[in-house]
């Protein structure tokens, strides 16, 4: 999945854990549900307002990392 910047927080995210498809600019997201920071996935700026299925997917990505 392509890495894209999040306009909401400026961190790196990807198309699977952001609102990339609902954004107006193809290369960025307005907010993210998970962000990649210092080699790890963390809750993104839009996590708390995400729909249940979006939050669930982001939570799985955050929880299933080695570290």
C-alpha cells in the first residue's frame, strides 16, 4: 500500500488506514486512523472519530506489530 502524508497531523499513513478515498487530493489524506511513527504504527489523528470498521482495522494493525 502506498505511503501518503496526512494533512491532519503531518505524519505518514497509507491508503488502507486513512480517509484517502474521500479526500480531494489523490496523494494525501485529510485524516488518518493509524500513522507510522518511528518504525511503528500508532493511533492516527482521526482514530477517535473513525467508523467502527475503520477503527477495528487500524487497531489490528497497531496491535499486530513486532516490537
